């Protein structure tokens, strides 16, 4: 039996896809428009004043109050929103705009100023440390240069070492390398407007000289010598608030009073609060009013000078000027000459 069923061959014709259309462009344009409107609203909110924000919020809460106001628009031609508080339905809408300025009390201002000053001193500390590390001349003495932030300000301590003292023994004469340290630091310290306090310290070893000169005078002389070196390094003299000598009353190493580190120079870059405490900015109390008494300004009376409680007795003559200067001039001559006995 013959199979006469026809053979069907299906040929699939592949045609490349046609154009998809521009529907996506419309969707993207809508999205871009929405984003533009969104950022425009954010910009308007960031630039609007508190009064404008209150007015806009009141309009959306109570459009009736605005529609019956003096202008049919939300914002009039002058740029100022106009409210109708007598017709508003929202009791929360305020007719008086809030002030733009925020009141800050004195404590907050002082706290912010102290924070800024602390950050400034921390930057100065970092800059001085970098200068010591980068300067080969200072790096040799970095173990003798100590920095720390204290309640009074930035403290810079330059201490003695056993083989590298800052001064000649028993003298206020600076060693050359100590002068170089102070000269190198003067430029950096003067970059801040804060004043400085310079103090000198000795160890507990008694001064070996004769006369009335001792560790108190020696420490004060050394502090003043450090001041002169800073001034020579172009530091303003008016920025020095205090120069003082402590002798051995504030030891660095209390366990070992004879440790060389107790002989040191402290330079404190003062905070404004510490500076006011030193300079006495509270002011002196006003002198009490004097009531006229007998012999003081009465009609026809001759004023009588009151007796000075610190005046010398009448039987003792004051010392000559040159002799008084020799007795009191202890800061220039470590061993003043003893007064000569009176001639017979």
C-alpha cells in the first residue's frame, strides 16, 4: 500500500525586531519633572523665613482664612504672606511671626568661646610637636621638651638633663642650645593671640652663694632670661602676662627633690579665663567716700596731712639712694656686697 500523505515543510522566517516606541521617554520625562519639582520645594523650604513657613503651613491647614484675607493670593506682590486670623478655623495659626534671632545667654557664649580656644591650643600643640620632630636642632632635645594641655592653657616645659643643663650652674646665663630652642618656638607661639606666663623652677639644693640671694631670686632671674630670649625671637613683649620664680616650691619630681628635671622653665600659653585671673580683670573696688573732718577742707581751716603708718621714725634718717639700691638690687648681682659698717 502506497503512502500518498503529503510532506509539509515549515520554514520559519526570522525578522529583526522593529522599533519599540518612545513610551519610556515619556515615563522618564515625568520622573525628571517630579524630581525637579521635589528639589525646587526643598530649595524653597531652605530659603524661606520662619514667617513664610508659618504662613504656608497656615494656608494648607486653613485655606478659608487665607482666601478671605486682604489679598486673593498666598503671597502678595510685596513678598509678605497676608493672614486673616479673625476668619481662620485653625487655632494653632499664630498671627504674630516668630523672631529670626535666637537668644543665647552669657554662659553659652563663654562655653563656645572656651571650646574654640581649646581647639586652637590643640592645633598649636600639634604644630609645636611637628616642629620639634622636623627640626634637627630641636629633635636632639625632644626628651627635654614636654607639652600638655592644662586648665590654664598649653604648658611647654623645658627641663634640665644631667649632661645638658639649660643654664650655667647657679647662674641665669642661658646655654646656646637653650637659646636656640626658645628662638625656634617664638615664631610658632606668637601665631596665637593668647598671652603667655613664664615661670622658673629650681631643685631643692640650696643656693651656694653668699648674701640674701637664693633659689627664689635665681628662679625668677632664669624666667626673665627666657623672656628676653623669646623677645629676641620676635615674640611681642606686650603678650607676656607674667614672669615669676617658684624656686623649689613646685617640684616636677617630688619623690626626688634633687632630680635635674626639677630645674625647668614653664611657658604656659594662657586661656582667656586664666589671663583674666592673672591680670585681675574683675577690677578694684571703688574707694569709700570720705566725709570732711576737722582740718580737712573746712572754711578757714588748714588741711592737716594724716600720719603715715609706714613712715620712718623721726630719729632715723632714710638710707642714701646708692646704699638702698645696693641692698635691693638682688636680681642683677647674685652676691650683693654687705653694707659697710658705719664709720666711727
